[in-house]
């Protein structure tokens, strides 16, 4: 196998005092935290599309990075070079998983039969690398948003022919996912939404999306896929009104159409903020509904109104994320770096430095989240906040035995207006700061 990154050493843990840019300062994969190794808490994954494909193009300019890896783009030789480069990259960083879209792996042909043949060829090649390295597939998906045929949606399209084409892509992506032993399969409805109600039958479109997902579940189970299906919520961009706006919306959709037994959510930090939520809010809503599955680990820029997919560096946010994950008992999926280097960070070295940043950020977040839990002050405060429901009339309310008449009589007997206790938000924030910064 060619060496694509000859000047990059294998990245090891050296500790927080290290000045080596190609070393982990906080990510120590064998360190045990709350009974599990750090690498078990943090099953990191490489996003094929960003790391091996994205070359810096944005809406105002063309590529700035070379992702050819010594081959001619648009060829199967290039597809195989990306496999070789990707597995070398993951080995040097100790990353044990990857994620993919179908058209990340191979150049899409005009004929779907040729595209499928290419997917068979490249998945055979990937499978050999997986067996050699023990690197695994976290999840797969089909890109049903980039090609112009999906301009009116995939499952939500107005064209039965396009709907069939989407079904064919999903079928093949599921075949490849099962072949590679993927733990999950993701639906990101990048075009599942609308611009104006003047030309849209919302009920028809949502029902058709559900039909397509039910077909996918039936086919996946038939061919032996035992993992979770995921919806990845996103509020806007490219469509003005996305049907998968946020976690609560996606959960409501899954329950309405009877898909909640097979689906969980793949939550992305940047999508959460675009929806006007915090990352931890989306995680909590997913967790309390039993649907927290996997995470796209990135962050956005609050000054920009689109999905910037930056590598995570905000330790406060990562701590709050890991607090929710630990409280939920962990993930069925993993932490996929759906993140790309900034456009001026255009070297192969920058690819490694970005992953080191992201992995260290979440490792430090894990360490601090575990300290918050062990500290206990937040849990104790929340428990005490609702303690009035542990006895007397509060206990009766929770048991379901109270009636409206009874509660009204209770309030009239006490007569005076009740005074709830302080929420002490500022105190709790100071607790977080004291743990984060000792």
C-alpha cells in the first residue's frame, strides 16, 4: 500500500503538557473513566465525505486542497486511492470506525447499474482493508440530495420515477452497509422539505417519506441488518422548511408513522444550533424518548447562518454533550466527525491536526463530565428541586390518584399564593466552571 502521509507519525497520547502538535493531550484510549475505557466511551469515526472528498469548495470559490491522493479524480483508481489513504489515516490516529455515503465511495455513473457495479468493486476492496486493520463501519447512507434529480426531494418528490430511483439507491446502500458490517444506517433528508406551500402537499410528502422508510426497514431486516436506522434532524439549508427540523419533530414523525421501534436519532451539534437549540438539548430530548443513537461531532459558527461543519473545539459544549451521553448510558452508535478543515487549512497535515483537536476536545469533555457526575452537586440540586412531589399531595399527583377537584380544594385551603424556590442557575453555572477549571 502506498504511503500517503509519510511525514505524519502515528499519533499517541502524551498528556496535557505536551507541545507536540501530532500528539493527543487528553485522548488516552486506554484510560478508564466510570468503569469503561475512553475509547469505549468515544467510538470515533471518520466521515468519508469530508475527510477524503471535500477539498475546500464553498459557494464563493473552488477547491483549495488536493484530495486526489495521486490518482485522477472521477476514476475507480481514485476511489481506491481514497480507501488506501483513509485507512492509513485512521490507523495513524487510532480511529476504529468510518461512515460513508454511497457516492463518496465511487464516482456516480449515468447508469445506476454501473454505479452499483462500482460499489460492489470498492466495497470488496474496503472489506479487505477492514479485515487487515480491524477498522469497522459505523454507518452507511445514500446521498439523495446532491444530484439534480432530487431537487424536489427523494421520499418527498413529486415524481414516481425519482422515488423509485431513491429506493434503488437505498437498497444498494443497505446492501453495502450490511456487507461492511455497519452498526447503523442513516436517513438525512437533505431535500425532504419545501420552499412554499403554494406548490406543496405536505401530508402527501410526509406519508411518502414514511412509506420509503418502511420499505427500507423491511428490506434491511430481510437481508440481515440488525442495527439501528437513524434520522438525522436538520432545520434548514438547503430547504426552507425541513420535515426533520429537530429531535422533537423527528420523534413525532417516527411515532406517527410507526417507525419508532426501528429508528433512533443521529444528532449533529451544528444542526442543533441551526434549529435554535443547544447541542445538549437535542441530546436530552432524544435520550428521554429512548431514541439517542449516534452523534455527528462538530460545531457551527454562531456568526454564520449555515452549516459550517467545523471541528469541535468548544470544551464547554463537549462537556455538556458527554454529560448527557453518560447520563443516558452511552450510545448505540458512535461519534462521527462530520467536520471539515477550514478552507485555508488545506494540507494533509491539517487533516490530522483537525482530528487531534476534535478527539482531544471530546476526551476532555468526557473527563469533565465524569467529574461533574462524581461531584454530585448538580444531581443533588435537581433532585431537591422536585422534592415536593415525593410526599403528600405531590406524591398523589405523580401516582395518578389525584383529581382536579381535590387539587383545587387543596389550593383553596392553603389560600395564599405559593412561592416556588429559586432555580439557582448562576450557582449551577459556577459549579460547572469550578469543575472545568478546577
